[in-house]
């Protein structure tokens, strides 16, 4: 340690799991100036000491798919992620960044974001003035304010709307417009955007039911924009493809990777124990096999733990993708409730849903939905019950029951699809999935779908379920999958391991109690907006860049996070075709 005589922070007596997958060992950890300077036996004095006796000392967890782009303005802790041990997040995915903005594009992007990512519009409007323009301006407003590290990619829909205005959702771009979009993306990356993201998914429509801007792009435009990533050091690329995963899906993912000269990640794949799910997953993972055969790299983000999915008729996610249902969700809540009271319209909705045989229709089967959470006294008697059972008891049609319960709650009722209970077999299947070379654990969507899912708790979920409850994965492998493996996919410099000289992002947890707490609704968003939330168990300390930010579930008011910038915070992760050309 040279001339160093006083550490900033020392963590003593813990079990060190360094993130590489190597065997755990008892030891201390010394931190100075934001870096790890000693591991093992640390005898130097420190200004602060954390006693980690009986606890695990691990690298901070990395979340490679979030939508915290707007939440940064009202919640610099980026909760609940920080409380679950996450020390680094990346956002701006699926083409839905909120920079760059033109004079007119913010008025379109805000309600679009509310629609596609399930964020209360009133919260987005109240939280900030949406007056930034460049990516540099956006990052400048949040630099130095965040509790954890955060980086953001530039999204296709934001770039397209900036260049084309309202025509972005009307037609393909001209060659001149494509060139202008490329120039704008270059400017964004120079100003700190980590790379580029886009979506082709049919589930992504704006509040008017019109496909979001990126879905109007030609293949030429899509690949031209991914090619910009190849021009800069340390960039990343993400693409949400069609849900079908046919040959065309394999090809666009592969071609995007070849254009970007980077791995392309896509979101998301999971295992919940449903019949045929593993076969369907293998079909999707063949996108990587195909890509690698062409010298490209495609990585799926895998959900490593069980999660609840909650649906409601206020936000309408999933329901709005059913045949013929989208126009209903363009109506204000009072008008929507009035339409749902009409017997003839109910018949129309029921018949249209019956004609839909896709995956979303199976999720939205109202007779099989459990009433998870209610908000009116009239509905209290239904909480926890399945719609089908209520209908049988009351001698009513299940769809009428579903509609009437929702209306009594002003459409806020949370309904849960029924998935198999977690078992050791399901836990082993999830572990097999995240240990696959074609996947990385993540897919949290944290900051989005605030009334719909709790995948933000994926890290404590993996440790509490697959590791602690079922013993399906070792502590060392679980930590590796939450730290070093995702950090290497995105080329995070000197993060993801406990290693001398590396950034001191650390989480101290109790392996006997760690896990996600019960999911519940909190009304703590701007303008009274609500979100699902979970308080973890077993997380005792979270340290970011050498500064303690969380102690026993309390935020210490420490804005220790850094903004991640390409080439500065990241290195280039190349693909097989590029590695073949690199000098030996």
C-alpha cells in the first residue's frame, strides 16, 4: 500500500466473494479514494469501519436493462434498486431514451413513454420541465446527484422524432434523414450516450395506438444507426425484436450486431415452469447460435428469479395488445369506465379477445386472473380470489365480474395471471438459463411498468430463492452472474469484481436471510402516482465508489454514483468477426 497510512473505509471479518466465481474466503477489504486498495488481511487504520462478521462481502450488483431515464429527476437513489444491492444501472433501452429532445419532440415522447413503459403521465409531467435538448444537457442535469452509477444509451424513437418530427410515425426516412439521424447519434455518443437501442416489437405503440417511431424505420435505417456504434470506443447495442423469433428475427439481430461490431442484447427470456417454456426458450436462444455462425454476437437478458406480473385496466399493458382493444385505452379513465359498462361493448371486447391466440391472450385470460390488490371497500371481499371462482359463487359471467371489479376501483385493481409456484426444478431451470453462454442475468425493466411487475428485485430474488431456498446455485456462481458476467457484456471498466485497484462498489449481505420482501403498492411518485415496491431482507450495507450509501435499508444521503460514458467508463467488447481481424 506504499505511503498510505489511513484508509477511507475498511470492511472487516466478512466472507469475500470476489465476483469471478472463485471460492469464497474470510478476509478484510480496504478502500481509499474510491478504489479497493487491499484485500485479505488489512491492518491499516480507517476513518470508518464496517463489521461484516457473518456476512458476505461481494461486488455491487449490475443491472443492464433499466428505464430510470426519467426517475433520475425525482429519485436520485434510483429506488428500489439501490436497496437491493444494485450499484450500477444502464438505461435508455428499447429506443426509449428521453434525450435528445427538439422543441416539439418532448410533447410526444412524454406520453409515449408513459404508454409503452407504464409510467404515470402525471408523474412524468410534474417531475421535470423537459427543457433539455442535447444528451450532454440531459446528463449534465443529473451528474453528481445520483446514489449509484448510471449510464444511458440513445434511443431510436427519440432520435427519429428529433430529425423527422411528426413524420416519424408516418413513413420511412429518406437517405438524407437517415444521414441526419446518424449525425445526431454521433453527437449523442460524443456527449456521453453509451450506445444505441431500438425496438421492433408489436407491443410498442404510442397513446394513439400508432407504432412508436422506430417501428416505421426501414431495415436500411436500422442498420445505418447501429453502424454508428462501430465508430466509437466502448459503445453498446440493444434491440428488442419481434416476439415471433422466426428466421427474420435471427437475421435482424445478427445484422445489427455486424453493423455495430458489438454484441447486441435483447430483452427478455425467463422460466416460470409453464409447459413448453424451455423448448420455446431454446428456439429463441438459437438466435445466438445463428449469429455466432455469421461472426456476430447476440445475447438474451434472462430473468433469474420468480416475479409477479400484475395487470390493470388503468395502464392497460398487455390488455391493449389484444385484438381490437387498443382504442379503449385511448379514452380517459371516466370514458373508458363508461364504455366498459355497456353490455354491447363488453360483448365486443370478449369476442375480440377470443379471436386472439397469441401469448398475450394467454396472459390476459380474465377468468384465470387473481385479484391481487384492490383500492375500494366494495372490492375488499374479492382480494386474493380468482375471477373464475368469484363468478361461479355469484352465478355471473367471468368477464362481467372482471369488468365490474375493475370499475369499482376506477380501473386500478391489480390482477395477477396464475403461474406455477416456485419449485427446486424451476429454480434449477432458471440457473441453467443464466449460466448459458447465450444469456446474461438481468431484464429487470426497473423504473418502468411501475404498476405491473417487480422484476427490479431480480438480484435478491436469485440469491434468496435459487441459492438460499433451493440450493440450485452456489453463492459464488450466483454473485458472478450478478456482477462480473453482466459487467463484461457491457465492457464496464474495473467494475464487477472485488479486485485491488478497481472501483469500490460493494454490497454486504447476510446469506441466511437475503431475499426480496413482499411486493406492495406505494403512492410515492410525483403528483401522487403509484408504483409496485419491495423492501429487501438481508442487505446491510451498499458502498458505491468507496462511499457507503445504504446502511440497514436507510439511504445515507450520499450521491456517490458516477455517470458512465463510452470509452471512459467502458471498453470495447468486440464480436467474433472483429476479433478475427485484431492483431495477435
